[in-house]
C-alpha cells in the first residue's frame, strides 16, 4: 500500500481488508514495494524487473493500491485485489484489464465491511481463468524491452 500523498485508503480500511483475508481465508502476507529507492544502471534494469515479476509470480495473492502492483499482477496472472489511489491511475488502467477475472477492483467510495467481505468471498470462490494479456500490454512489453536495451 502507498504511504505517500496518493494514498486514499485509511489505516482502518487497510486493517479491514487484512482482517478479512487473515481471519476468514487464512491469508498471511509479506509486504513488498514496487518502489526501488536506488539508481539502477541500464544494464541492470531487466534483472530488476525480472526479480520484481518473479516476486509477483510466486505470490498467491497481491493486495495493492499501486498501479505497478496491479500491472505486475496482471502480467504474471497473479490474483490481485486492487484499490484506487488519489490520482485515479489505478481505476483508469483497470478499465483496460477489467475482463481479467483474477483482478478484483474494490471501489473505496463504498467501503463497508460487509460489502468488502462479500466481494472478497466471491473472489476466492471463483476459479480464475488465465486469459491472455490485452494487446495494449503486449505493446508496453515491447516498448519496455526496447528501453531496457538502450
């Protein structure tokens, strides 16, 4: 979860989600960040991205309010519960991938414990179908590859 000015989920709302996941579904988590606070040499960029994608791919579930967290989950086909942030980037990009049933978007404007619990319950009951990533993400992947080569 974000800890900067784009964060809109409160600590109590975050606790509701963590409580539902832990108490109801036994999901224990590890906190990781998509933010790398160091200079990365051009030759090391692909390695850094591959390491981050490996972390996401090895997860059983991702819960995030970061755009890159949602994108990495989509690319690695990792089930993901995602909330928006202040800039609305997450909800904007979510519209591109809303057909991926392994990505659950929770609208914070209607954040009630019972509603969240029901959405998460339904999400866990689904047999998530792995779909191809939308063509726009393929274009992004190609562009990222070119950037990493430069």
